[in-house]
C-alpha cells in the first residue's frame, strides 16, 4: 500500500475537520430542540441548555400528547403520506421509465413540457379555483393528489433508468419475445429498488411536512393533518399567554408556550427520523444518480 505524503495527510486532516464542523452545524439545531423539549423553559431562556438537558420536565409532551387532536392528526397524516407515496410511485416510475426510452416518440417534447411546469405554474389562486370547480374542497383525496406528482422526482427517476438499465437488456428481452409491459414489471421494477425507495421517501417526507395544502383545501377539523393540529396547539398556548393581565400568569404561560414549541417540533419530525435509517442505503445510492461513473 502506497504511503501517503505529508501534504496528503494534511489535506485529509483539513477535510475531516471541515466535514465534522459541517456535521455539527447540521445536527446541533436538531439536538438542541431535542434537549430543550425535556428542559424547563427558564433553563432554556437563561442559556443553561447547551449540551445536556437541565431541570428535566415532560410537561410539554404531556400537554401536547394529551390533546386528542394529535392522534387524529397522526392518523390523517399517515393516511395522506401513504396515499401520496403510492399514487406518486404509480405515476412517477412508469413515466420516468417511458421518458428514458430512446425509442419513445416525442419524449424530448414531453420532457421539455414537464420542465416548463417547474418554472411556471398557474399559481395558488387559479389552482384553488380549479379545485373548487372540481368540487374537491374539503376532501382528503385532494391533499393526496396535490402532492402526488413532482417533476423533480420524475427527472431523478428518468436519470436512473437512462444510466442504469442498458439498452442491450431490452434488446435481449425483445428477442426472447418479451413485451414492453412484461419487461417493465418483470425486469425493470426488480432492478429499481433503490430509485423506488428514494422516490417513496421524497413523496412521504413532502406530504408529512406539508402544511399549506391542508390549510387551503380542508375546512373540517377532523380531516386536518398533524401539522395543522400542532399549529393550533402552539397558537392556543401563545394566545393564553397574551390574554391574561397578571404579569406572573403571563410569564408562566409564556414559559409553557416555549416548552410546547420544542415538544411540538419533536412530535412532528420523530416519525421521519425513525423511517430514514431503514431507507438510508437506498437514499445514498439514489442521490448519486447522474454522477460521474468510474
């Protein structure tokens, strides 16, 4: 094994230090929210909470999880996320494969048409009018369909199929009498586990974090997503602090509101943090799609 020179070792040390600093910059805000959610608000505001939680309390989580709307929000959001992921995969994977085929007539025009919509859209008001005219206001299906297709995800899928599946594979299958449909389901899909996992993660996270769709198109509280309920809980805690005239009660209510703020953040991101490790190896492979091959 070739021994590294001093300049190479110095370079490796510098790169390692930079990577560690970038990691801390990214992870520490999440870690701070986590430890702050278990700490008293007075300890957080006084700057005592830096590396470890201080004056540990579960009051914020108790107040959030005792609200029955949280379970309703979790249920609705799980349904919306699963529905969006399934519909998104059914639309994106076949479309990406079709646009990757060099023998698909008109694929360049269709691809340019899709890319055009990434930069120019109808806007919020025309989209709302369209949904209203289709009689789809206050329906859970609307929340699912509004996020069930992404041009970015389509381009990622198309790049994967174009770079991963050689044309010779299709030619060999065609010689054996394989049809397009059979080739897609029996050859392409089994070889596309990485991109399917990546696209599924993209759609699931997008729906889980979505707030505007529920705000715009849902009127019934029982259909709200988790983000809407958490917003209402947070606003309610702040309004209590502002409605009282007693300074001591106001200070106590503001402390409770701050504790709830951190607890709400953890409740919102925890499911996605649990899901990501199971898809990490596929995700790393997926984000390298289109990179320079050795």
